[in-house]
């Protein structure tokens, strides 16, 4: 296997890790309005991801940096063609981080309510827009013979991509709901389990339609396997949530996220951005990659740094593994 193929796989792994981890905290952000009934419950929801949300975003930074270094043509075309939606995502991530840190700095009702609104929208919009972006990449965009994007924003808002955005939003919300069920106690845990059943059922229908559409248009044997795994894991996660096995439900919803992202990348390879104008103008792992020497240096750096990052993040989740509830709050006024 050539190094550019290896780095395509590694970037796929980084995006998979990002959507698995950031997916559930996007979902928790959405649930601050859908599930929480009062200020204390919103605080509990935010506290479930408080120790880990910033570490989850490291996967995005690493995926973006790896794409820039390993496939500069892919990075340039992606970030120029998808400039506006990616800018909206970046602004949302900034606002979301500030909201987490500043929400409890002052006790006024209006201050906290405004930051909670920011958390909701800054979680919902990226969850939707990431699906739109990746669906467009899989579908193919207007890339010309100079390997440059020549479409416009409206080309990205096609029915397939919009459905992809709805699917990722629904899937991340379900992923977050079972995470809340896993991390909380009391009434909020019971309501999270009931909500997971409703959100999961809707997600299963939407995901099945979208994945079958993808398979019919771009799929092969590998993507078909990923489709079957995704659907089976999602249905089984619903069954686990129904009987109160939140740990299994969360693990299986995570498998669903992994399988969906894997299907995206399996349908792409060996392309990284297919051209809808002419297949010969598509960006591939070959014509968009860096030099072999650059990829070799990156491989050595990744081999040393990645295990350390994984160990640290695993330790963080272990330390903050216990369930929490409103009775654990030191000051219910916040």
C-alpha cells in the first residue's frame, strides 16, 4: 500500500473519531432545549460533557491539519469551495466553547439563558452542516480541469446533501441522548431513555433512506457491508435503550456513527473529491497528495504522538466516568 493510501485511511479514522466523540456532545447541546426542563437539568447536561468536549474537538484539528499536510490539493479545493458552510461551523464551534465557559460566570437569568441558546444553536448547526458537506463530497461537486471548485453555494444545497445533514443531526442527537442516559441518574435519565426511542426510530428511517440512496448511486461491496452494519447497529441500539442498557446503547450508536462515516470514505476511494463535471477531473489520493518524503515524515510523527493522545483522552474519560444528577450540583442557582 502506498503512503498516500495509508494517509487516506488515517484521515478517515480521524474523521470517524471526531464524529463519534463530537457527535454525542453536539447531541447533548441540542438536548439542552429538547430534554432539560429547568436550569438545574441544563446544567447537568452541560456537566456530562464539560470535562471532554474540548478534547473531542482535537480530533477535528488533527483531521484538518493532516488533510492540509497529506493532501494539500484536497484541502485547498475543499476549503475554498465549501468556504461559507465551513466558516459557519467554525464560528459555531467558537461560540459554543465560549458559551460553555461563560454561561455560569454571572447569575442573571438573561445572561445564562442567552448562553444556553447559543449552546443549542452552535451544536445544532454544525451537526447539520457536517452532513451537508460530506454528502456533497460523496455525491461529487463541480471541479474543473484545473482541480478547482467552480460551483456556488446553491449547488451544495441539493436534496441529497440536505438529507445527509438531517441524518447526521438526527444521528448525533440520538447518540447524545443515549450518552445522557448513560451519564445521568434520576428522572432525567428516564426521560432520556424515552426520548432515545423516539429519536432513534426517526433516525433509523432517515438513515435507511439516505444510505440506500448512497449505495444505489455510488456504492460497492464494501459500502454495502458498512450500510448493513450501520442499520443493524442502530436497530440493536434502540433495543438496548428500550431495556435500559445504556452502555450497550451508547456503544452501538457509536458503531452506527463509525459505519456511516466508513461508508462515506469507502464510496470515495480512490477519489477524495469526485468531479460532477468530468470523472477525469476528480481529485484522487494520487493527484492531490504531498510528496512521499512529506508523507514519510508525517507517518513517523503520527506513530509517536497518536498513542500518547489516545492514552490521555482515555484516561480523561475514565476519571469522569461516574453518573451525575441534579442532587450533585453544588449550587442549584446555576
